[in-house]
C-alpha cells in the first residue's frame, strides 16, 4: 500500500469516528460537516481506485 492510499484510508477512519462521536453527542452541525468531509474523502478514494470497504457509519 502506498503512502497516499494509507493516508486516505486513515483520514476516512478518523472522519467516520468523528462523525459517530458528533452524532452520539447530538451535535447536528458537526455531524453535517463530518458527513460532507466523509463524502469528499470517499469520492477521492473512488476517483483513485482505492477500496474503502464497508462503512461503519
């Protein structure tokens, strides 16, 4: 796995975790921000052929 792929997957995992935390805390604004970030990261992964796997969120 190259550095780009590893970094992208790490960012996706961190964003999924942040999104889950925001939802658990009832922070709707932060959840929306994290959801948008996650969608952007997944789009970037798809554009570069990076397999993300099953979503936890």
